[in-house]
């Protein structure tokens, strides 16, 4: 079981969105990840806070995306429930014990710390092995909890498709009158993917300001 945060989830459903990090061939990396998870029959948990962020990003297309998410056999939306609340309390208590309630995300705003930790707490509650995220704060919180966090740059590219080119040898006999020789044509070259537009994983003001006042 793995978890997607909004920065990666956006790219899986909206491949033309602009990634938060600058890497080569982001669409190929995401597609290879999706294919690998599907082949391995992995369940991808979408924490409810992530779904909320994504639906804001989707705007008027949100209902269509909701249908796709609900019909997916791979995606599973999980709420911030009692188990996650217990995990979140443990995370904050551990951080406070070490002297900084923000943990390793020392420069993050407190409201964002609490929001991001909900995502990590849901991941812990469901025993996720990996969180896929391009958010450095999520990486900090996940690392504090012993969960591997992989960003877009960590995703491998798909294996290159190697075509075997066979050159056919022909026995050339003396050219007779009226005979012609035909050289094989060169194969067409593929074109690189075009530029993308939009922005993936952008946090909303609502997501940053929700929660309790700073303590």
C-alpha cells in the first residue's frame, strides 16, 4: 500500500499539469509509476485532505474526476479517522519531546504542519510503505515517522524500447538492363513530448489556514 499527496496525485489524473519540481520527462515517470503500481496490484491511498486539495485544483471538472476516482480499483480515499487521529497525536508528542513541535519541518507554518501531518498520519494508520510527494515538508514529516517519501525526481524512467534493426544482405548479381536496386528507407524518428501547462500540487489558501490557531 502506498500514498499519493496532491503534488503527485494531480499529475496522475491531469498529466499536462506543471510539476512542482523540474525534471526531465515527468509524464513518462508518472505513467511508469502508475503502470508499475497497477502491475503489482498495489492499493493507492488518497488521504481525504489530499482529495480536498485536488478537487479545488480541478475546479468545475471536479465531479468528473470524482467519478473516475470512485470507479478506480486502485485508488482508495481514506478519511482522517480515529486511528489517524491517534497517529497524529503520537507524531506531535514525539516532536515536542525532541524540542520542536514542527519536527524536521522547522521553517513550515504551523497550520501547514498540522495539515501535512494529517496526510502522514493517515499513511501510518494504513501501514503505507511509501508516500509519493514533491512537497519537502511532507518528506520531512514522513522521514520523522520512518516512512519513505519519494518525489518526482526519484521516479525511474520507463525502460527504453529497443528495436532490433536487421540489415538484409543481398547478393548483388551483375546488373542487367532494366534492373533497378531499391535501398531500404530510414525509419521515422519519434518526437519528444511537448511542453505542459498548469500547475500541480499548488496548495490552496483554505488548506493552509484550516485548523486550530497557532500554539
